[in-house]
C-alpha cells in the first residue's frame, strides 16, 4: 500500500504542475481545460487521502 501512496503522490504533483501550466496558458480559472485539470487533481488528492486513511 505504501508504494501506491508514493505513486499517487507523484501523480498529484504532476497534475498540480499541469494545472498551473493550463491556467497560465488559458488565463481563466473558468476555462473548461482548467476546470478539467482541476477535477483530475481533485480526484488524485481524494485518492491519496483515501490511501493514507486506509493505511
């Protein structure tokens, strides 16, 4: 389970960086691409939190 947490954490960091890039490119927090990436990050953060609480 610990390895899953580490992999998920790496994915969270990658998604967070991509969110910054997408927001910089499109400029608006309400742009569909920014919202889509934000939702991906939210999903990964929730998954990471679930992994932590189950461990």
